[in-house]
C-alpha cells in the first residue's frame, strides 16, 4: 500500500492485540468476582450501561498506549520496507517505549489473569456443592484459557523485545542469534493474532452440548447451500409416474 499506509497498519495490529488482552483481563476479573465473591458481585457491574462504560475505558486505555507508536516512522530510509516497530535511527527512543507498553499492556494484565484464574481453580477444587462433572469442565476451561493466553502472548512479547534489543546493539554482534530471534519473532506474531480465533473455538468445544450445536449449524449450512432445483431420485420419479397414470385413468373413467 505504500509508505502512507505503513504506519496505520502496524499501529492497528498493536491496537487489536492490546485491546484483546484488555478485554480478556476484564473477563477474568468478572469470572473471579462471580465465582469467588458471588454475593459481593451480585448487582454490580451488571447491565448494558456498565458494560459500555467498561468497554469505553478499555479502548481509551489501549489507545493511550498505542498513540505514541504513530509518532515513529515505520518505513526505512529508502521507503521500500515497512518495519513492525520502527527504523534503526529511532531505536534509542522506541526500545524504552516498547518496554513500557509490554509492562502496562501485557505483564500487568497477565498477572491479573493468572491470579484470578488460579484463585478460581482453588475455589472450585474446594467447593463440593458443585456438580463434579461441571466442576471438572470449569477447571479444565480455566486451565486451557491460561495456557492458551500464555502460549499466544508471552512468546510474542519476549521475542519482540529481544528483536529490538539485538537491532539496537552495535552492528555485527551476534548476527546468527539476531536472525534466529527475528524468525522466532515473526512466528510469534502469528500466534498472537491466532488467539482471537482460538478463544471462541475453545469456549464452543468445552461447552456441554457443543456436538449438537455443531451438528445443527452444519445442517443449517447444508440447507442454505442446497440448490433450489434438485434432481429427483429414481423412487421419486417412479412415484410421480404412477400418480400421472392414476390421474389419466380417473379422467378416462369420468369420460
């Protein structure tokens, strides 16, 4: 798309990334309050108004984090490459900024998510009043969410900062290591983007009646894709021919 679109596309990637982390943190807090402190949470943070205000607050916080990224040039000197971060000449300023975003946008939410879900698992294991199958399914879902979050976002932030650090170091040092870190960083970018698609699938698969839901969705899809004029089967054709003969016989008798 050229240099004008280089900066917005890179910033939008980070905006979507940290917005996902922010909303996942809110979901973990909501579940923590609903399971660990159900009486205190009852009647609070309910309704559309509170959800809207919370969503607005998350988006404003993420925009405040990502807005400085728009000030850094993403294209190289020849304007032929679009960097994920910034050019070589701005790394002295961009590296501390990235570290700050990593702490506020990932480390703190990561600790919140792990803390909330670990406490939820602890409470569910000690609660004997909940059905055993439901408790096992809930604990499994919580553990899978934590593992999935760690696999998708933790390697990305580690290799992103390592990649910037190797680029910031004097040229010619640890050349092979910097190449390996860069390749790993590109792979982890795909993992970070994949989290948005894996989370909905995780909740569907771990639900109690997911097989029946998938079956109903597939049946609906087949009905929608079914052609309007289908070829008749041999049995249907024979039945239609038999009906025509009977109709002709009745008509001749009447005459």
